[in-house]
C-alpha cells in the first residue's frame, strides 16, 4: 500500500493513500499555479451573438478559462 509522505526538505509531498479535505478547509492556489491531472471543462466556442452588449465580456471569460488551463483550448 502506498503511503503519504513529504520528501526531505519539504518541497515535495506525495499522496499515495487517501487525502481527505474536511468541511470548512480551504485550498489556496497561487496565481500562475497549474493543476495538472484534473479534468478540464469542455471547450465552449466564442459567442457569435450580434445583439448582446455582454458578448465581449463572455468571450473574455472564455479566453481566461482557456489560458488558465481550466477549459480545453480551441
């Protein structure tokens, strides 16, 4: 059975067993951090709407999600 441990120096923690995150706990992810191996949202095509004033904001949000690696890129 795999075990959880922190390598000498503390720069790398290995979770080989279970990791339980209790209610009320928080996970702080710093800007620019990558979450490799987590599922990503399906790609959403940019809006082609021509009458909505929020089109630019919606498309900007899509681009930010894709740039952060949270959504599959085009």
